[in-house]
C-alpha cells in the first residue's frame, strides 16, 4: 500500500496506514501511530518501548457519501 500518498491525500500526519476497508455503508481506515520516545511517569527514564496496545475507533467526516471511521 502506498502509505505516503494516502497520508498526503487524507491529510494524516505521523501515522502509518495499515489497511482500508470499503463497504456499501462505510469506509474504515486502519492506522498505526509511529512510536515516539516517552518519559516514564514513575522514574522519568526515556523509552520507545510500547507497554500496551488498545484499539480505538474514531468516527470521522463522511467520505464518498459513506460513514468514515479511523481505527487506531
């Protein structure tokens, strides 16, 4: 998938487009955030390690007259 072109045309920044699902009633765009260095709230050490993944579905503006969802 040409992630750069999709990101540019949909104006999505700092994410990677993993998949797009089209149906008769909706479009789901599956995206993944790119890891950034974060500081531990307890010890203050910097890390890029991901502790947990959670899926979020965000309803976006209609696209091609269909409901559009970003699945993060």
